[in-house]
C-alpha cells in the first residue's frame, strides 16, 4: 500500500485515551479481570515481579490457597491481602513485568507439591508427579493466553467520558497517526480516516486474541539479568544455616538448577525432585521464549510507514510514556526522518513526564532547540 508522505506525524499513547476520560490503565484492566476471572489476577500477582504477592502471606500455604481456589472466594474473603506492591509497581509497568516471571516462586510451588518419595517407591504415582507441573503450565497459560483474550474484551468496553468535546484537541487532519493504543478514538471521535491511522499493536476491531502484548526482553538477556541479581543473595549460597544452627547443603530447587556447579553433589533429597526440576525449567524458559513481543516482525509489517517519513517536518507525541519497551519503534521512526531540524513536541502531565522527555531526547540525539512540551 502506498502512503501519502505527510508533513506532520503524531505518535499516540495511552495518555491520549485517558485524557478523554477512558479508564484505560493496566490497573483498570486488573479491576476488570477481578470481576471476570479473578484467578488470573492471583496468578499474575503471585508469580510475576521480584516482590510477588507471596511475600505478604505469613506462610506458603496462604498464597497456595489463593491461587488454587478456582472460585472467587479468595478475592472476597479476608485471607487475600491488599496487593500494595502490585498496585504501585506491578500493574503500573505491566508489560515490563511480563519479562519477570519469578523463577523462584514457580519452582517453590512445584517443589512444595511434589510427592516426597522416590520414583521406585511402591506408593509413587505418576499422576501425583505431573499434577504440580501441569498445574504450573495452566497458571502461566492464564497469565498469557487467557489474559490476551480478556485484554481484548476489556478494550471493547473502553469509552470516552461525557463532555469530551469540551476538551477536544486540535489535531492536524492531514497528518499520519502512529498509535500504540488498541482503541479507535482517533477514528471515532476525531474522524481521522482509517488509512491515516496505524495501530502498531493492533486494534480492538481485529480478530479476538490477536492484540500484540508481551515483554520486550530477549530471553537470554532476561535470564542473565535475573541471575546476576541473585548471585549475591544468601539463599543462593551452596550452604545454608538451619534454625538449629547447623549448616546444610542448599536443597532449594532454584539453587540446584541455576547455581549448582556440579549436579552430582546436589542435595536432591529424592530423584523425584531431580527429574521434576528439568521439566519445570523447560516450562519457565518456554514462557520467556514464546511471550516476547515480536518487535522486529511488527517493524517489518509497517515498513511502508517508515519509508514514508522523509518529508516529515514535525512529530507530536501525545500521552506516550516513552518506555524502553517501545524504543525500537521510535528508533526505527527516527531513521525515516531524513530532514534536518525536525521539530518535536511532547505532551506532559507532571515533572516526571518532563524528565522522561528530556532523557528520551538525549537518547535519540534530538537537539535542545528542536523539542518543546505542552501540558495535557
């Protein structure tokens, strides 16, 4: 498809929808899921991020009850704690934390639910052996496949607030629009022709489950970053001190899998744990490999757009957080801006926004006299 070369390019983020009154933050998405399928929320709260919900329970049994109860009773009951860290961090940076499936919590869950006997024991059951492994697969699937469908349903419930016309922005009708939003507010509210709007991650009108969502971290980079953070932690040392003051060889599955130098010297306790660990790690690493946002493929899909930007004289960024996860798109876009002295303008809401804009411009090598901000 040939694209008319524009003089003006808009880049639209979620702040644009929120400006028009839409409850479109990922925290709002969490509230939607609590009403539709709360167990998915529990799985994400427990298994993602460095400070998972597990840490707020007094015992492992508490958080296992929260994620194993298939009814919504855990949400309405008193046993489920207020997710303070989740509220302030996890869901505010939802896509970034998709790159932090907590390996420790996943392995701990499997370990606590494995039969504590060897494979050749007369009471050993393959069903009991595979139950926690299969359950883990299901829970991670909830946080990916199921969540993707819920996201699409939620997007279709988003709407602008009454009286939005009183706050209508003055947008250039002949410009091109690169939007990171799934909504169609540009087309519906501002009557921008659909051929001028490019939904980089998909639109609510697309096939259910096709919206692009995921982490932007290479699986190898994600692993090395996690391992580097853990290497200095006491719980990953070869020997640990028990409550009785005696030292013992570290027998936790995360240590045995990722930090043990010689597996023949591992404190496995049972061969059941040894073989279950191999399957559990395969589940974890499969998640990282298959749930990475395929940024390269998206960039290639919009190759005509990038090639049409050489006449652009002005770029207006509205409501975008300028997060690292979307930097490849901005870099690709900047490569298409051939003209020297392209004018950039950014919407800001507070001081932190201004700091992000300043950091972004330094990173993108946009000169100080080429960018301005305006209050949204």
